C-alpha cells in the first residue's frame, strides 16, 4: 500500500469499506531548507503517481487524497493542475473537488473492470481481509475464556486443545496456574497441544 516517490517521499493507499484514502508523505524528502518547497515538490510527484496508481489499480468509488499542507496559493493551484492533467489519461469517468483548506481532494471514480483481487484472490480467513491477525496473547486469552466457560457448565471430563505454537506457549507459560486451578476445581484434565497448521 506504500508507493515510493523519487524525492524520497511516498504515497500510502488505504482501502476502507466507505472510501479509499491516499496520503502523501514527505518522508526523507526534507533536503530543501524551505519546507514549503519540499511540500510542493513532493505533492507534485504525488499527484502524478496518484493518477497512475488509480489507473493501475482501477481504484473506484470515493477517493480522498490528503496532500501535504502548502500555504502558497500558487503552489496549491499547480498541484491541482498537475493532478487534473494526469487524470486526463484515465478512461474512467471522474469527478473531482478542489483543494480544501486542509489540503484534501475528493475524487469519485467509476470502475472500468472487476477488481483483479476478486478474480485472482480470496479473503484471508485469518484476518478477514483487514491485513492484520489477532496477536498470540489475545488469541490465547480468548481460548482460555472459552475453556473456562465450557468447563464451568459441568459434564466435562477432558479438554483437548490444538493451538498454534505461539498460542500454546502463551497458555502454558502465562496461564498455567489458571489451567491447573480449573482442572482441580472441576476434576478434569486439560491438554494443550501444538499444531503449526
């Protein structure tokens, strides 16, 4: 989701359910002593790259671009002009707002083809498409609560659990005493096994 720019800056593209946000960052592009000039140069590069990425990725729907703040009105107009010029190459239907006082530009773009993600990929079962998975600690605590809940109902003589090595390790190292307490209180055996799959 991060695309580097020649100047050392980058653009970051994040997709949410409601919209796509594109953030222009100066990053290492701080060589110029004048911050305004750095922001202008990075925004100009970013405007061209954003238009290119929108075509390449066939980004559609509401797109919000967050440019680096610039005070010079001339620079603001130049960046907007650069974005418009580069968007002319796009075959999709596009509507665009001007640059707001917070340096935001809203674009509505029509999709040209079905997203490649839908034809080539499926949603990850672990993260449900968010790009992040639950930590071993949080997962272990969730499983511990499930074990406690089920054994507290009664009529359980034995619990067998197969967990990823990290989750099993957390349970055995950080929840050992609580597991022993459950075994003693409910007169049962709890087995924690590892399964890399």
